């Protein structure tokens, strides 16, 4: 059975991504997003988090996408 491909988009919240698979945490931490456990992460999008932390949102999404579809 073929695994269904997961699509990650910038408008997803950090909380949504963490709920999909908590093992994505090292990817987030690698980008300096250590706040995935805080209550704000439930509402903050990947794009917003990237902007606040001065990182490229598209690269963040790409790396998370790779994690889910490896």
C-alpha cells in the first residue's frame, strides 16, 4: 500500500504540524523554532514563525515536507 503524500503549506500552524507527528520537532528546532511547545504555537503559522525568527518560510516548509514524505 502506497503512503499518502502529505502537503505542508505556510498557512499551517506549528500546532497542526506537531499534531501530525511530534517527531518533526528537531526540524523546527534546527531552524531556531524552540517555541513549538508554547500555547502561541497553536495559532502561529509556519510563515509567521519564520518571519518572527528571520528565516525563509519556503525553506522551512520544504524541510518539513521532506520529513513527512521521506
